[in-house]
């Protein structure tokens, strides 16, 4: 499909918007006071995030292959499966989509935010927060989680499933299961951003929104969920290209 750059960016924006609306939405649902889903737990969060990614893939997949993640975009470009000229437009579209998706969650759950006093709970709806703050180990968690995500995408996309390369290249349901298993297996340390836009956009929303008693947005931590996924994606691309070279 010969799709204009504008249309590709539009669908990256829309797919990311829906993914974050539903993903950040489950964080709000399970943690904010008086929500019917409060206390539902980690299994619900990981399942919903996987399904949120599936919804984003179904929207953007036919037009872009559904990256929905700057780390995926950079990883695919590093593996020579995506044009570097489109990397910046895609990333900007993804971050804006994530920002607006998170803002929509706030307005949806505003009454519940107002009834929640704990500042870190409010921030945790939007951004990832490590269970134990050890920045080197937190960074390693994000590197490894994203490495798995991008490596699986690269190997599955090599089978000619689609003309575009991205999350959509392995199908909406398989990529949903991939995100779920990463969350269940590797998400307990940092909350598994594995996506710079997923953390940066909503964290910026937390900073900008008039949330009652919101506290700090913890910008000193943001480099971990931004840099970690990028490093993991590039490492996955290098491993993929080495394996392809060995099999050539």
C-alpha cells in the first residue's frame, strides 16, 4: 500500500492514542479511589495493556504496520527494515498520541482523581514507577523487556506476513500475547514501559494537567523508560542482523 507520510503519521497517532487511552485507563481503573475496578491487580493490568496494544495495532496496522512505539521505530530502522527519514515523524506522532490519550483518561476519571489523596498513585496512573529504585537495574529491566519485544517482532516480520513491518507484522492477537507475557514475566520491577512514548507522553500529561494534589512528575527518572527501550531495541536489531548474516 502506497500511503502518504501524513496518513502514516495520522494512523500512528490514532493507534497510539487508543492504545494509551485503554492502557493508562486500566491503571486508573485499578488504582483510583471509588473505581469499580480498584484493587483488581497486576493480572488485569497486564491483560488490558496487551489488549490495548491489539486495538492500536488493528487501527494502524494496515497503514504503517503499527509501530506505536519509538523504540520499535528505531529498532526497525536499525535493522534496515524502515526508512530513517520517517523515524522522527513517527516518533512525534506517537508521543502526541500518547499525550492526548493520557489526557483523555484524566478527564474520564477526574472525579476519581479528586477522591484519591496518594500522590504516587496518581502519578502511577500515567507514568511508570520502579518498585525498587535502583536506576542501573531499572535501566537493565527496560533494556531486556524491549529487547524481547523488538527481537520477536523482527523475526516474525521476516516471514512475509505483511508488506509493512511493525507490531502489526506478527498479527494483532500474537502481539497482544507478546505484550502480556512481557508484562507478566518482566514487568514487576519497573512497570515495563518498553516504549518511550508510553511513559513520556503520559508523564507530560501528568505535568500539564490540573490534577488536584498531584505532586511531582518525577522527571529525574524519565530517562530510564526513554533510554532503556531505545537501547534494548537497537541491541535486538544487532542480534537479528547477526543471526540473519549467519544464516545467509
